[in-house]
């Protein structure tokens, strides 16, 4: 993406001023703030401790998979899917060993959880942040939830049934003892928990503001900035956290904004969209799923900017774009960056999950879940 952005700048297809104007500051600020919060939770060990406390209540392999799907799916909706992918991979592999179940099956459950769990949240993944920013929803949390929460819950149930059919996770009913991980930095853990509490509290105020109950409204980026302040101002490890942040993703987004703006200025995308070939809910949804396997979901969403920001797409179509581009991550490993993070981390722990094994779950899960989303969105339109 960076190479493409440099090329269009060098060849004059976009001017430096147009390139600078194309960068969405709200999205960049939001990603930066959430990366700081996620980095503090990982660095301190507090996120592992929270997750382990949750999983202590599972008794069987089937319950473990259920907890992974719904528990980590919830965390993905709040802390972004890539953050959960980083911290949860070694966690679920350790849990698979403790419960005596298939490590590959638990990895697939993890990938599915963080993909599906992020769909009904405007802050669950980068493409949803982009959609929420472009669309300017008055109450993005409620809008995403109202259209996408129920089909997501149904899809998680479908995933649980398919995983159980493929991997047979049942095990003894004896309580498995899971030792709580040690907090690596108690001071940073306290600050990280304050940041996490701020994310929840400010998101709640954002919802209330959308209903007119809270008198002030504010952008999503402000949630991330305020949540990051305790860590940036109060931690001695602030520079270490900043150094270990996912700067590559931030570079990707800056480059993507520039390259996609160049594509828009060329007029190609306007001709394609004006033909009306991908404006209906099923067409937008399935085009998002399939094309995201090739060009990645975030750039695909960015190409729809003129229709989203210009009011050319109704809410149901906009959310079909968000849901389809995210559900792409359930089809193949390449459908989501979070999948690649999980697979690479698992390989460092000696577990390899092949493209075809991922696809064995991905095809039926994507087909069935996609049908559920399309039906619900068409009913809501």
C-alpha cells in the first residue's frame, strides 16, 4: 500500500495537497489511541488475567469453545479484533492443552470469534471505524447494534455448531484448573484498567448522546484519546508502549487514504458504481466478502467513500458493506489481518493451520452466516 501511494505521488496522479487532505484524521487518531490502550493491557498482563478469570468457569471442551466465541467476541467488539488476536493466541493454545482439545480447532474458534464479534460494533475493526466515520451516524453504536447484533449472535451459534461437528470438543465434566497469569506490571495494569473503564464509560455516553439523554455529543476519536491519556501521562513505560505499537497498520491507513483518493480522482470508481451493479444489499454484501479476499477489506470500504459520505447509500446498504467486508475474515486466512496475526503467532508456538483447513470451516460458515446477515439487512431496509 505504501509503494502504491508513493508511486501515485511521484507520477503526479495526486498532488501533495490532495494527498494530505485525503487522510482521515478521526480514523488515524482513533486507531492510535486504541493501540495505546491495547498495548498497555498486553504489556501489563492485565488483559490475560481478565481473560483467564473468565475462562475459569468453563468445564468441558465444548464450554471452552463457547466461551472463546462469545467471550473473546465481546472483547473484540470493544478493543478491536487485531488487539485480541495478538494477546489471545497463546492464551487459547494454553487452554487447548489444559482441556485436551484440538489446538487447531481452538485457533479457528478464536479467528471466528474476533471476526464475528467485531461486526456489530463501530469500533470493532478498522473498516467499521472507517464506515462510521464516513457515514456520520448520530448514534453509531446503536445503529450498528440494531442492524447487526442479532445476526451476529445467530452466526456465533452457527460457528459453535460447525466447530463442534468438525472437531468433537467434548471432554470430561471435571473442573480444569487454570492458573491465573501473573500481572507483570501492577502500576501499568491499574492504568490500563482505568483506560478500559474509560472506553466502556465513554462509549455508553456516546450511546446516550445519540438518544438525547446526554447533552453533549463527541466523535469516536475522542473516546480513544481520553482512554489513552492515563497510560500516556501516568506510565513510565509510555515510550516502550509507543515503540511496540502497530505502526505498520497506521502507515497502511495513511497510504491507503492517499492511494484510494487517487483512484477516486481518476474517475474509474465513479463509472463502476454509477453502473448500479453493486448497490443492492445482496450485491454489496457478497462483493464485499469476495473482493476483500483480493484487495483487503479496508481498501474496499474506502472505495465506497463517495457513496457513503455523499448520502448515496441507505443505512442498510452501508452496514451490508461493513458486515460483508468483515465477514470476509471467516472465509479464508487472507480475508482479515487478524487471521494472519493468529496464524503467525501459532506457528511460533509450533502449531500450523493450513489454508485448506481454514477453508473447511470457512466455506459453510461464511455461506450460512452471510445468508443470515443478508436476510436481516433486507428485512431492516
